[in-house]
């Protein structure tokens, strides 16, 4: 993560403490493979399966996926990834067909 993004996240209070005590950043995870041709129940189960796999990988490195934020229609959920090793973990998550985007609080005027 570049310094400008890190400072912006810190200013906005988006840096959180993980249960390990380390700093983490809230992110959005979006599954990139299209599932629109499948019934909703099948999409829900497939997304849950992918997120369980991802939760294991993220959890081993100190992060966590918030299962309460899963959107089947948007194929998205929120997670907290540790800042230590963020880029490597992000690359691992992206290799599993997920897009990773830091969550910013934006003010619209």
C-alpha cells in the first residue's frame, strides 16, 4: 500500500486494531467471476464456499472476513486485512479471483 493511501486511511480512521493487536485496514472483497446465469441459491452457496476458503487464508495471516456483510447479488463482502504483509496478502486474495479495495469514508457535497 502506498504511503498516500495509508495516510488517508489513518486520517479517516479506517485503520483498525485486529484481535492480535496489529493494525489492519478495512477492505471490500468482490468475487470477479460472473455467476448471473445460476440460480440465487446456487450463487449463495458458491460464494459462501469461496469466502470460507478465503477466510482460512486470510485468518492464517491475522485478518478476518465479516460474514455479516456478504451480498450475494453484488458478490461482495467486507474484511479486515493486516497492514503487515498487506501487499502479499492482497496478491494472494486477488489470485483467488477477488478484487480488493480499501474502504474509504467519502463525503459527498
